[in-house]
C-alpha cells in the first residue's frame, strides 16, 4: 500500500469505493481517532483545536443523529452569530471543501461590494443580500427552515479560520470581511429580536429604565447623531462602561456620565462590531498557534494553503500573444502600459543591470505573460546582465537555466504562471535591495508619493491614490493610477493581475474600446463617482463572477486530479 | 523670596534630598497600599543628572533604597514611568520581548506654549498672571470631565515648575487602561484642532455635546476678565482682525469690521459681535448663526490644548511631583483643587527659598536643642513642615487619604463577595 500520495489519493474517489475508504482508514491507523469506517464519516477534531482546547482523540465516535424540528431551531436560534462555539459534528471531506469554497466566494463578494459601493446604501445592501442568498448562507430571521443555511454559516466560518489565521495580512483581511458581513446581518435584524440576540451572545448590555432615561433625555439626544428628534421613549438605551464604547466616546458621539456611556440602540452596532473584532482577533491568534497540529493532517493541508492564496481570475499563462512584442519596445511599453510594480522593476534592471531573485521571478514571468518568447527572454536578460559586467559564461551557467525553468523547459517542466496582484501583495515582501512587490503595498507613502510625482501624476490623483492606500485598497489604487496615466474617468475593469493591466492598457492605447473621455477628469464629486462606480461595478462583478467559476473549477480539478 | 541661581543647584539639591523631599508620602503614593506585589519595585524612574546625563530604567526596592539612591545621585530632574513586568534596573537580563510596560497612571500635560497663537502678553516659556488663567480654565474643564464624565476619582494636579500643569489620574482601573483607550480619552477632551497653517481651529456642529456645553459654561465665567480685559483681544485692528479671521466671509464680517471702529473697548465690541451673530438672517443656513460662532471663538481662545503623545503611551515618562525645575528652581507642587482660582505660580516656593528657610530655622533650633542625634531624626521627618512646602505636602496627603479610603472600600467589597469574615 503506497503511502506517499495517500492523503491526496484518498480524495481521489468521491466516496463510493469502499476499497478506497478502507485504504484511507489504514493510512490513519496510527491515530486512534477514526476508528469507525465508512467513507463519509470523518471526525473533524480540528475544531476542538480552534477553541483552544487540546486536541481530543476520543474512542469510538458515534455519528450524531439528525436533529429534528425544535432541536434544530435551538442549536441555531438566530440568523447571525458571533461564532463563539466551534462546531462539533462530523462532516465529510467533500462537505468540508464545499463549505470552505462557498464561504470564500461570499467573503470575496463582500470585499468587492465594499469597494465598489458605499457600505450601508440600499444598493450595497440589496446586492449583498443577493450574494448571500445565492450561496445559501443565512441572513434573515423570519424565513422558514433556517437550519441548513445557519449551520453552513457556522461551520464554514471555522474552516476559514484555519486558512486565514496564518499571517497578519490574512487575518486582517478575514476579520474585515467577516465584520462587514456581520454588520450587514445586524442591520437587517428586526428590533424586537435584537435584545434576545444580545442576551444569547452573552453581551452584557443593560438597557436602562424609563426613569433613568428621562433624567438624561436632553443629554442623550444632544450626544447622539443617530437619534432624530425627541423619540427617546421608543428607543432602548444601554448603559455600558465607557471603555467598551471606545469608537463612540472618542468622537463624542455618546453621552458619558460617571464612567458609563449611555448608548442608544442604533449605536450599539459599533460596539458589537468592536467586540466581535477583538474576539475574532484573539481566536485567530490562538488558532495560528495550534495550526501545526492541524497542518500535519495531510488531508487538509493542500486545501488550506490553496484557499488562503486563491486567486480568482485569469492566470495569463496562455500565450496567445507570444512573439508579438519586440525587445526594443519594452522601454517605451514600461512607461506606457506596465503597472507600477513592473515599471519599477524594469527601471531597476536597466539602472543596476541586475535584479535579485524575487524581482527576476515577478518581472520575468510578467514578461512571459505579455508575450516574450523564451529566446527573447534569454536575450533580454543576458544583454542587461552583461552590461553589469557579468561574465557571459556565468550568465549561461547560472541565470539562463532559471529562465528556461520558469518557461517550463527544465526540471519539473511546469509552465509557471505570472503572479497575480494578490500573490504579489501577500507573499514574499521585498527587503533592502529588492525591487519586487507591490509599490502601493510595500512602499513607504512618502516614497510612493515621490514616485507618482516623477510619473507626472497630478496632485489630486496622488492624494486619491494615497487615500486608497491608507484604506488598504491597493489594487483600486493601481486602477486609479491606470485611470490617471491613460486619461480615462473609469478604467472599466477590476484589477487582479499585472498582465491584465497591460492588456487593458494596450486596449486603450490602440483603440478598440472607446473609453477615452473628452473632458479633463473633474474633482470627482461624490454622486457622480458612485454612479460611475455602479455602472462599471456591475460589469466588473459580472466578469468577476464568471472568472470565479473558472477558478473554482480549477480548485476542484486540483483535487480530483 | 530668595532668588534662584541655577549654579547653586548641586548644593541645594543635596539639602533638598536630605531634609526636605517628602519620601514617606511619595512612597505611600507609588506603593498603592502594597496590594499588588512588586508594584513599586517594577516602577521605572529616570534621572537627569548634572551636565545633562540622562539615565533610564532606574528602579528601587523600597522607600529607604529610593532615599539612598536619590541622595547619592542628586538628580536635577526625576521622571516617573510605567510599572513593568520586571524590575526595570534588570531589564537587560530579561528575554527579548518579555520586558513590557504594564500599568501606569493616566497623565495629561498642559503647556502654555501651545497657546502662543492666542495669548498676547507672553510667548514660549514665559508666563504671567494674565495668561495663567488659561491654566485655571484648563484645570477646571478637564477635571470636571475626568470626574463627572469618566468617573475618575483620584486626580492629582501638579504645577510643572515653569509654564504648565500636569494631571495624574491614579484610579486602579485607570492605571490598567490600554493605549487605545487613553488616546480615545484625549480625543474626547480635544476641541482645538490644527497647527500654524489653520486659522479656524474649532468647528461646532449643530448638535452640541454636553461636554462641550459644560466646558463653555466654565469658560463663560472667566471670559470677560481674562479675554476681554486681561488679554484685551479686541483692543485694536491688529488684534480684532485675528478674531475676524474666524468669522466666515458674510455680510456680518464686513458689518463687524466697520462697527468695531465705533466702539471703545473689547467688552463693547464683544457684545456687538454676540448680537450680530445671533441676529443673522434665517436664509443663511450654513453660516453659523446663533451662538455657535461666539462659542467657537471663545473655545479657540480659552479651551485647553492637550498633547496626545504624553497621554497615550503607557511607557511615557513624566516629570515627578516634588521634582525641581532646573531652570526656575520651582518645586513641582500639587495644586489644591478647592483653591484653583487662587493658585499663583509665582508664589510657588523655589528650592533656594525653602533651603534658605530651613537654614534659618535650623540655626535657631540647634541653639536650643541639646540632644543632637535626636534632633537630627526629628528634623528629617518634619523638616519640610517648617517651610513653605508644608501646605503643598498637605494637599498631597489629602490625595493619599482618598486613595487609601478607596482601597479599603474595594478590599471590603471583595472580601464581602468572597464571604470572608
């Protein structure tokens, strides 16, 4: 019985071949956990790790009987939750994967909608609701048979914790999207359900009595921007220790008295979100510490890694345009059509006649993606390196092998794909002497500003870009760069890949799409901007969705290989 | 008062640290009843010695250790830092990353130089009785908020020795507050925003928060005396132009320009401004009609200006009470909150004056006293009482009494909960 690719091999057959299940069982004989057979019953002990408890390997695990009726309602009393308790049921590996992928799709949608629309507006809310409904997650209280969507929501959240606890960037991303999702769900919760939800979530917010409210009516109304007029009798007001209402009191948006904040219901959301963020942050840190134990489970390791690096969209490895670029065009293309990351790599290469490994990978693969052939690439790099007084023989021995390797002509012969924006932003940050990475992510804002000034971006454009960078919307910042350098109001695409930038740029410069606007871009007054956003966001989202499907197929193919 | 000569500091400090510094009370404060083990031992102090030699991460075992070291090193300045996870003087032996600041009082530093754009009498390090009112108002406004809004009970206000005041909030829960909450508190207390390139630094919204309203009531009590008489902010065209820079360009602006000429004092001009501001036509909605404009001007000229960096860091070092200011010689003395209006920074004793007082008393007493050894000890424990430092130490002792009372109350509560009889 071969054991090397056992983990992957076990996934090969989707659960009908009893021989396969026995094979899998035998592989895991050393761990006493999965005593029971059956191809579908896998003990999801990892969740015990997530809660910070020691991993428990129990003896014979009885499959939980299906919950019926009231029992189901009791286990998930609300359409939203704080994910305080990890799930403890058994699920199959198939379901494990599907739940993870679905939730990832949901969170990516949350992210995109959050950047394309103003959060909280009607359009945003309805789009988000549609997404959630499509993916069959829970969101509204009053619907029938909420058990399955709520259960899905619960389990998928915990699965993604495993994938997204691993680095500061991943954690931040995960927390941000989960918060936006929770904020939305809370916003559609009916008022009478809020109290019971808070109680069930063990949040100790005391609503104050009528008399207490009356004593402070003037002050509470004067402090809260969300209260419209003297309707205090209808509002719940909560008394919370001031330190728990940081975001409210720091901006003087709440009435403080003797160390307590008197928070009307409308403002409770901010506090709840803070609580949620703090708890989730702690939980992720705990999960990260327990992760090695989970990662040693070879069933899960590939999936988790792939999830956290999953790129949604084209990979630009198909070179339909191979050979259409000539080497002497590269200098001018670098200023006209390259995204800033590649522009700076090209400049560094020309100036130093050298690039370190990270830069060679990122830039070399990009060039492949825009159409350089292997022969051209070899010539390009050699010419440049020789200028740096490198010995031609040394180049042939050392560097040319690597270039051929990245084209898939050596070793494993994998045809490496050019890096996506996400990959560049999240992995392998540059150090001193490196020029790779994403300038919007990895450059100091002052240096970025100078760089943009040298690229002749207008001060207005620069400040918009810097604001986006501050909000960690790096790819949108790059889109803005595109718009400024190509003199268009709206780039018309949602940037995910440097080669996409190049393709779109060429399209604009060589005619084809009539995006060029006559007038000079105005100071982007707010209404206009959102209108434009919605017009193009829907097309962007549509293209995103179609490419989402493309990649999800890729994900499933990966596992069925 | 004996004039202060900085060159005499080494000698004066020697005497001060041997006979006058109130070690017992000081230790009583920072030990906080000894409830938490090693609280005093893990406290960081920093000393500035002669010739500007600065040493950090000083820590002491107990009161007598503190006394001995201070007498030995004769620091020109003493700063108090945070309570750390380990003894600060052993921080180099601790594993990297394990040495952390854990607790500290919430502190505020209000400095007169931050008001240079709105005071006409002095600038930078200078102060006078006219502009000192700014500190009086600051203390009243901030203290009210700390007490009534935040519920902080143990607040020690201290004169910094030259041009400002410090506040130490010492409640048990406050010492544990995170940096984020401390920043939030400063933000809550801030209204004047912008540096040199910002003309109008206060903007009020239609909804006026109770904190702002109560602060304005306090300022109103002092505004006439301080701003209109003392500072005379509408005295002449040069000075009232600065006020007009805060008034939006409207018919009212021109109206004020013209009419200010016709009046003869700041008082009159201010009355006129108030009337004009409240009578603006109802069709101009966005310009501040009603009292907002008047309030914004008052706030820009009188509202306290805090330095957020002092307050937000748990490991920030701040000048210690009863420390000496090396340039003025004044002792950093506690301010009696009951008598804030009467506090006079120029009446605060300097190190030379109290040393001089001590000398005068000592020589006369030695003539009387027969048992020298006994008198030595007696002197050490009561010397400060014979000098002008005494009333300030009394204020400090009252503060310590309150801390003790609270602590006893807490312990009682806890033991009740645990049903310890």
